């Protein structure tokens, strides 16, 4: 045999002195959530300056409540976007879950917990269906979930009218199990002057778990991989199908959690509710640094995006501005955030 | 096609161990494209099997079957004497087959160490947290052994050079390969030094008792390390010979199409003689003709 030297160790290469280790600030600024953090601080300062009630500490609870209802969905939507897909059916899926629990329990006169569990199964199934159909057909998630969006929207209205003759589910506050379910999904605690809804707790827990999952576990590695390059991920042994379907089911789970809050907070669910919310969740994730093309993003960023929403929604109110401007403001935020993220990312990669 | 010596293996003095991996008349169609037809191949332990062939000959399709990337449509495959059909690359990997794909299978936006351990992450503790420190250390060691140093393993793979990326893919396969290592044109993007390292690695893996499948366009590289040579042509085995039966010159000729090449060179010589006797390049000549 020709080649005989068999000691690659000896080839220990000289250190490449062209690449300096990147300084800590450069590494910090290359985190995907940086843009959203800057945005959140700017908006916070803005409303602190112009809106007197914004400075009242008692309103923290209200602001956080608004942020949490968006954040609970923005977190799984961000995971899904990092995994390379997105879901347009999330807004109406929340309504579907609330309606399913309510109508099922009411129609058959059962304990509401039966309805709650059925709604959970249904929400997970909707998520799994989205993922399965997507992988089966190879269609882009835009088309598949646009289909589910319309189907769910129609079913919400149709089934509610069929069963109640109304556009909202009947109130279930006098049924068995309602009080205990309300404890879980719609309670609140008072800390000094601040009233905190239980959704804030769920939001914080979900954000922590998802952030840990994404950055510190094998599953997180797989989520980045299936979003970044699904073929490469499959070739090195990542179960791409299971990961993607799992992500859609996580979205389903959070839609259920949101739906249950909706139901037990207001006793009844409007069947037309939720349309348009899906974009708010996606925008929160994008503001938080998620790339629409997948493979890059942050859960913490998405939660900061949700916080920006919460602050803006109420800030505009508190400042006495006309709430008509809210949407225009959102669009502007989205564009700014995307541009800032792009700019920061380029800068950081070059450094 | 010239002397295809299919199956004419000389009987050796000592009884050969059964092949590690055995393909028997394996075929694969993409719709109506028969990318691979009746391929029979034996990969033995402690041997380097070189697969050579033109572009589109079916080499990547062949290794795709072995690495579980796609299913075969005809024939049978055996690993360690057991019939096998890998449902996914994950199954093939857990059977001890590691692959360096031609397209490298790296995720561009992910960091070097995350790519290195993708699908084989090291975890620790009750929460099964990623052992990032350990993974970075191993990744750094393996890359240094290949002669490349990447100071910041947190850099996304997209920011590295083509050769560095290829080294990551190779180091990864070498690190995780347990029984069979497949390298699909691993030296395509490499410099002389790194190519040398890769060839040494191939021999080292062979000496460690692995079966190595080495796919290349370069007969010199193949002849340096190969024990056994298979040439694919239009999805079929055109030559299957052991090292003792071949010389480098013969291998090169076979690879270039054997008799076809001789015919071609005779034809070209005749043609240039008829034209103007000089050996200008075709492009230059056509320009002259137009002018
Ligand atoms: N996904 C596919 N769908 C249809 N045909 C395919 C597909 N992949 C490969 N082929 C066809 O199969 C044949 C063999 O391709 P393959 O990639 O195995 O060649 P190769 O020997 O690896 O070539 P190269 O040296 O260029 O890498 C080609 O004719 C190609 O067009
Ligand atoms: Mg190929």
C-alpha cells in the first residue's frame, strides 16, 4: 500500500490567525431577539412619556394580560417557524377549541371537563392533520393551513348555529365542573396593586420551556435542522416528519389552552372570533427574529414581540389616541423589526 | 464495453470472510428512469471498495440506497448476512453506516458543532440536556485531526469555505461510522493537503476493520487506497475487479470508457489530421472558420 503514515494527530494544524474570536458584544448582538428587545424598550419609553396611565403600576397587570394572550400562541408559532413552516389556522383554531368544549358539554349535558378533554383531543388532531397533510402532499404550509383556516372558520359558524341557533355558544357557567375549570383557565391573583391573570403564568412557563427546549435539547437541534434544510436533516438521521407534525401539534395544544381561557373567562365563545389573530401571532414571532424561511429564530424574541403588542394595544388607548391607528402601527413595527433584524444579522455575521 | 470481468474473482488461498454488506441485483427507478440496474456489490470488512463512473452513472443513487436515503425497487441487500431494507437514514445509521453525502448534508444556518452532532447529540443529566461543552471539545478535536482549525465553533456553517464544510462532513462520518463508511466524492472540494488527510483517514478506517466505500472521479486517488474497484456505467456494473487484477493505467482506461476512448482518440486524431494538422482547440478552430 502506498500511503503508510497513519497518524493524523501529527497534522495538528496551525491556528488560523486570520479569524479573530468575536468579541462578546458582537456575539450578543447576533442573537435573533436583539431587534425585538430594542423595539420593546423604545416603545416602553415612548408610552411612558406620552401616556399618563401607562405609568400607573396597577396597569401592569392589564398590559401583561394582553401580552400573554398573544404570547401563549406566539411561542409555539415561533417554534413552528424555526421548524420551517407556518400556520394560518391558529386564530380560528383557538375559537374551535373553545366552541368544541362548550358545545359538547352543553349539548350532551356533561361535566364541562369532558368537553375540555375532548377539545384537547380535537386541537391536537387539527395540528396533526395540518402536519400530516403538508408532508403527505408536499404542498407549502401556506396553502394547507389556508385551507384549514377556511374550513375551521366555516365549521365554527355552521356548527354553532346548527346547535344553538345563535352566533355564540350558550353560557355554561351553571354546569358541573365549571368552577374548577375556571380556577385552572381563568383565575387571577393579586400581588399588591397588580392583578395578574393566570394566562401570564402560562405564558411565562411556556416561554421558559420552549426556550430551553429549542436551545438546550436534542429536539431543539432537530427543530433548527428541519427548518434550515429538511433534506440534510433527514440524511443525517433526524426524523423530519415526526418533528414537523409534533410542532403542529404543539401549536394545537396552545390553541387549546387559549381556547379554554377564552371560554372560562367569558362563559361563552363567539363563533366568528379569531379571524386575523393568526397574523398577529406570526408578526410577534417575526418581530422576535424568526426567519420566514425557517431555521433561525427565538422563542424569547417571540415573547418580547407579544409584549410589544400588549404595550402598544393599551398604550395607544392610554395615550388617548384613536385605536384605529393600532393596525397601521403594527404594520410599521413589523417592517421596522424585519429591517432591523436583517441589518443586525448582517452586521453581526461580518464582525 | 471491453473486458467486463464481472464475478471473475480469483479464489484466494485463505477462505474469505463473508462480506459485511452485500448487494444482489439491486435496482432503483425514478419513475421511468432506471437509475440503477442489477447492481451486485460486496463490501468486505477491512477493505476499501472504490466506486467509479461518469457523471450520472448512478453512484450517488447506489450509496443513497445503502445509507437509507431511498429505497430500492429490485433485488436484495444484506448487512452482516441479514437481509435489510432501511426505512430511513436514521435506521441505517443505527446499523452502523455513516455517510458523507455529495451535497454534504449540512444545515447552513446551524453552528459547526450543532451540525457535527446533528442526529447524534450527546446528552447528560436527568433533563437530557445537550452536553454542549463536550460536543464542542470532540468536534474541535476531530476537526484538528483533519488539519483544519475553526476558532469559533458557534459560527454558522454557511460562513465557512467549501473545503472546510467538506471536512466537517467527513470528520462527522468518521466519528460516527461503526461498520461501514461511505464517502461520496469526499475530495472534490479539497486542497492537496486535505485530500491527503482524507486518503489517510480512509486507510485508517480500513485498518480499524470498517468497510469503506469510496466514490470518486479520480482514478489516482482510487488506486492509492482501493482494494476493490467497481465501475458503474449507465446504472450498471461495467467492471468489478480486485486490486491484483488491475494496474492504474488499466483502471484509468476502463473508467474513461476503455475501447470507446481508443476509438474516440483514433477518430479525433484522424479528424484533426484531415483539417489542418495542428492541434488547436475546437473553440479556437470554429472561430477561425467563422472568420
Ligand atoms: N431524484 C431523482 N429523480 C429522477 N431522476 C434522478 C433523481 N436522482 C438522480 N436521478 C437520475 O439518476 C441517474 C443517476 O444519478 P446519480 O446522482 O446517482 O449519478 P452520479 O453517478 O452520482 O453522478 P455524479 O458523478 O455527477 O455525482 C441520473 O441519470 C439522474 O438523472
Ligand atoms: Mg453523485
